[in-house]
C-alpha cells in the first residue's frame, strides 16, 4: 500500500498503532533479555561436567548483541506505515535489522542456557521483514524463520545435551509471545490499512460530491449558451443573406440577435449568481448532502427565510463558499448551519470542527481563496452590496471555525 500524507485523524491512528507495536516488541525483548540475564547470573551455580566454573563472557556478548537487535527492531517498526506488502525500506536498514539477530543466533549456540532465547531476535526480525512483503514471500520468510528457530534449539541440544537447556521461568512466556508476535503484527497492520482506506473513501466521496456540483453547473451553462448561440448563429446567417435583398428584414434580425445575446448574458449571470436553478433552501440541502458524503455530520437549524431575493442570494453564496472551505481546509466531523431572523436582520452561522493547527492561527480556511471575487474577501464584498456583514472566528483550543453572515431583511419574512 503506497504511503501518502494522511489526515490528522489518520495520523493519530497510526501513532496509536505504532505505539502498540513498539510496546509489544519492547516488552517481548525485555522478557528475553531478563531470561538471558538470569542465565548469565546462574552460570556460577551451574558448573560444567568437569566441575569448572562457566565463563560468562560469551553469554554477556549474546546479551549485548540482543540489546542491539532490540534497538534495530524498534526503529524498523517506523517502516511499517506502508502496510502489509508495502515493500522493504533501504536494504541497509534491513541488513541492520538482520545482522545483530543473526549474530545472537550464532553466539547462542555456544552460550549455555540460551537455547530458545537466542533464537527469538532472528524470529522477531523475520516477522518485521515478512510483514512488508507480499503474501507468498511473507509465508516463505516466516516458514524459514520457524525452521531456523527449531534448528537452533535442536543444534543447541545436540551440542550441550538436555542438562544445558534453559532453566528460566520465562521460557513458556517467551514461546507464547513468539507465536503471537507475527499474528499481532499483521493484525495491527490490517487495522491500520482499514483506517487508511476509509479515509481515502471519505475523501473520494467529498471529491465526487464537488465534481457532481460542477457537472450540474456545467450542464446548466451548456443548456443556456448552447441554445442561445445556436439561435444567434442562425439569425446572423439569415441576416447576412437578407442584407442586400431586404435590408429592413435584415435589420430586424440583427436586432433580434442583439436581444438574444443580451438575454443569454443575463441568464448566464443569473446562473453564476445562483438565481436560476438553486434557491437558498436548496443550497442548504445541497450543502448537507455534500458534507454528509464527506463524512461529517451536518445539522441544519433553519428558521424563517428572508423573502428578499438579494438577501437569499448573498446567503446562498456564503453557504457555498463555507462548504467548499470545509471540504478543502478541514477534517470536519460535525458541521452546524443555523439561520435566524430577528430585529430586521437575518443571521447565518456556520460552525465546523476539525481545523488543522495551522488553521487556528486565522489564516485558513481562506488561505487559498484570497483572490478578488472569491473566498472570504469576495463574500464580504457581496454582502456589503446588500448591507450585510461577514465575521469569522477560530477557536484553537476546540479546533473549530465559525463563520457568521448577517443581511438586512428588506421585505417581509416568510416561513
């Protein structure tokens, strides 16, 4: 699964996943090292068959190599973000992961009391590598690691005999953790992939909703311009033919052509301003559909609507721009749109959560919509034209953004 910049909530999920994996590996390796330390401390009380004391240097070397192997394992966990089968990192990292574990495996054959514990680092390293490989190579790597683990115990028994087998009380726990290690690793990565896929689907749904709205606008624009341009073309051609034969009729056709062009221009302006097909209440429903498709819970609390067309058009623009900014500049999970009319003024308040830390400085959600005629600046100009105002407020603590638009009600209010 290719890596991609994750949303803030997805990044938090990855941190939880990484922390659980690192904790499991760290706890497991701690048990292994404690078992090794117990074996080192027991060498003096367990002499060789000849009665000579056992040298602790080799066992200490195994313990040190295990510590190094643990450090590389914990660092290697960061590469798991690509998911199962996402591919190995730079070969140097994989070599740094395998080398100390292989050294522990080899030295453990000669260090009494390290039969199972010395095989664990290589098994853990193989589990990490296997998680990043496709399914078939993954199974082969785990099978090879299992064979090497069993082989280590068998070779150790043949070299030292059963009396040299580890007497640690942690042996059973080490074996249980070793079995659970790849299961835990693959399950955690599977859950992480599910979260990433859900976030991708949410983003796709939001993009599709925006695309659908653009297609609707393009279709309406095509209907207006296509029809009028076709008529203008036909009348212009006819006027050209009648110019010498019947100048009066040609003059009339030119007049009609001018009126059709004027009508097309007015209808296009009406479409852009939101007059033609989308009323204010429809715009509110469209916003709820788009935001819901993006994964946010959108609540509409709409009171009386102003009867004045200019006021409705200005507020509809606020709803459209706010919806676009929420989709582009936030990871909103809840959005509240409230419309109230009191004291001769109509107030529209839109509140959303999920703003990024950078947004809470006041630069976003308008940071990419500062061009004249668009964004918050464009909305202020449009509202000012009808005597309205626009205010916005960011709450860094609650990670919320509030947009408030007010317009005067020039006509009576209708429910």
